[in-house]
C-alpha cells in the first residue's frame, strides 16, 4: 500500500495568501481606470452656470426713441456638458425707451405657462396667445381676468460704452406668483 504524502499545512496557507493577494492586487488594478474617469464624468456638474450673466443684446442706436417696444434675439455662448456653442440664440427680449429715457427689458416668455408673448401696437400692450394673458407696456398685468399670476419678467439692463445695450438675461419658473430664476 502506498500512502500519499499530505502536503504540509504551511503550503495551503501560502497558497491562500498568494491567491488572496493576487485577487486584491487585480481588483485595485481593475478599479484604477474607472476611478480615473470619475473626474471627467463629474466635470459638467462642477462648472459654473452662465445663467443670469450680462449679454450684449443690441446697439443703442437700434432702439428708437418712440417708446414702442422692439423684440431682440439674445445670443450667448452656450455650454452643453463638454461642448461649447458660440453665439447661439438662447431667448429674446423686448426693449423700449421709457418716457424718462431709461432702457427697459422684458423677457418674451409668458410667466403663466411659458408661451411667447406678442406685442400688439394697436392696444398698445403685450398679449399671450396661449391663454389670453394681457400685459401693459411696462409688463404689469393689464387685465384682471388674466390667468398669469405675475407680470412679465423684467430684466436688469446696462448701457455700456454709451453705445451698447447689455441685459442680464435669465428665465424664471412659469406658473408661480414669485419670480424664481431657473438655473
């Protein structure tokens, strides 16, 4: 009868530690590339938003002195995750000169449901065709039956270099009485 020698217990222990060490090292090496990519994936979340930044909208000479509002497109650099789109339309504003000579800017988006507001020269005032909201020249609610909870959203205006109209363009939550900026 031949008896098979049993391996000494130390060999089993050594094999266990070798295999465990190999698994741990392999796990660390396998996790390194995905962990290195995490900052790249989170990069758009760390960037500062340009919402509410001043944007050049028009030349001062393009706005007549008659007090009638004129609609101007708002063009701005837009970032979408990793891409940058220069001078892209992001919205529109109504600009007008007040009787006092100030420049007034109103967002064209209706604060009721987010539709685009039209200027009606015959009234004169603003009108939202979606739900019949009516607004005065200064953007306040013109009709008590208007479904809009607030007047048109006014925007901050600066005249720079005595020739350029800059507007702090931003959108606000629709359907709320408070003027809450969107990010």
